[in-house]
C-alpha cells in the first residue's frame, strides 16, 4: 500500500466519520463494533398569523438506532441495523387564500405513528475488491417498504484511487388510515430503481476528492394520500405524475490541515428531475481535535430548490393538466442548517453528541417564488450516540 493510503486513513479518521467516507480508500473490512444512537426531532409550530385552522403544533420524533458490525473472518463481514421511531403531532394538510397571502390548514387531530426498520448487509473482500449486498424491510401502521442493494469498490494498485458503483431496488406499499372517511386510496404501490458511480482520488498527502453521479427511476403511486389541494373553492386530493426520473451529482472534498491537526470538508450536491425540480446543496464543516480525546465539529449546510409547475399553495382556477400539489416540500425555498457535533474517544469506545437547527425560508431561495409557502418547516434536532469496539 502506498504511503498516501496511510495518510488518507488518518485524514478520514480526523473527519469524524462522515457517512461513507471512512472507508473510501481503506481496502479492509471495518472493525467489530456495536453502536446506539438516540435522536430527538422537534418542529417549530405554525405561526398563528399563518394558520387557517387546525393544531399549530407539528411533529416531534424520537428515534433509536442500533448497529452491530461483525467480521466473520478476514474475507467476510456482516452488518445489522435496526431503527425504531415514534412520532406525534400535526401535519400541513392544504393551504387556503387569506387576506395577506396563503394560510395553512393543519390536520385537526394529533397524528401518532411508529416505524420499525431493519436491514442486513454482507461484505466480501477479495484483493482490491470489496462487494456489499444488503436487504432491508421497513414498516409502520400505513406503510411497508422492502429494498435491496449491491455495491462494489475497486482500489487501484497504488492505493491512490477508488472506483465505486452500485444499484438498488425498493418496493413500497402505502395503505392510508381512515381511507373511507377522508376519501383516500385504499392501497397503492410504488417502485424505485437506482444506479450510482463515483471516483475517489487522492490529490496529495492531505487532500482527497470524490465525485459521483446517481440516477433513480420511480414509478407507481407518487402522490401523497394525506395531502389535499384547494382549487377554485373545492378541496381535491394531491395528484402527481406516476413516474419520476432523478439525477444527482455529488462532489466531496477533504483537506487535512496540518497546523491545528484539523480537517476541512466541503460537499456539493446538484439535483434535477423530470418534474422540473432543481436543487443545490452546499455543506461545509471544520473538524477540530481538542487534546488527545475530544473532537469538535461545527458545520453549516445550505439548500435551495425550485418548484415543479404543478405546485402552488392553492389554485384560484383549476390547472389545465391532471397534476396539482400544495405540499410545501415541493415549493421554491432555501434553508440553512447550523450544526455542532462533539465526540469523546477512548481506546475501545466513543461518545458523541450533536445539535442542529434548521431554518427554511423563501427569501433564502436562489429563484423567485411564485407564491408564498406557509407550511415551510423549521426544526431542532438533538442526538447522542455511543460506540463500543470489540
């Protein structure tokens, strides 16, 4: 292995384990470990001056995640993941015209849901190749998902480059609650097929660059059965195209800064689909060791997207086509996320804590919004995690 590979492992370790980055150019199975993470997510309530009627309180979500990584030998390794979520609160339903702009209608009753997800991944290492196959299942009271994936990585002989590619498939079935009472569909299916390819290159002793693309094709029922749309004084069900093609280009840069022994990370993501949604995401972080055991990582993330033609908070006249949605997640908007992450490392265990505040606004968008979106969300997220290496 070239000396650059050793330097890059040190760089990635300093980078506090961003998802998918620690193993970029380390052609070896990850060590045996057990992880647990607790996350609390809390959305800010809808302001009273933006509310038409309904409960202004939004979602609170508690999440418990467990992971076990075990190497069976020097060639095979297995990873088990389990996640449990409990959520409660009210959700944006649809918007109506108001004297000073759209007003948000929220679901009247508190929604209570639980979700369980489990998946297993098997890794196989042979020479410069690593193969990973995974299967998973997720269920909640009105939703089931089954998915599988395959990924391969090939490291160059000099340890300076990694080629990665993969494919995945998922099948989801939605069976909305209170379907007859609210005129929702009884059940529906959707499928998604994805493929990805990326190249990771060592630029010098202290820098790494990764760039890759992915394409996804969705088909089936892609509308939201819990969303409604106000159209010319009538309230109709959310209606979206039953096919969607998505393209994503992601580039990640990692720079080790020798003076303070820190790492600067910069990620950019471009998204485009055939619904005419375009999105840009920029994520920057500084990952600083403090002494021999502590690491501190402040970061900021900016996201901006444009809306499809069939989105509006409400429609004064019925659209000429067959599609319409007032789901705020499709609106033109921008968002800033402010995050702080800390980790305490010991010989065989680590403890980490994180906090994030997410602020979304149409004034942060890159494009001019056609209409206001009263359902945009702001939230807090707090997390704590423990890892034991054995």
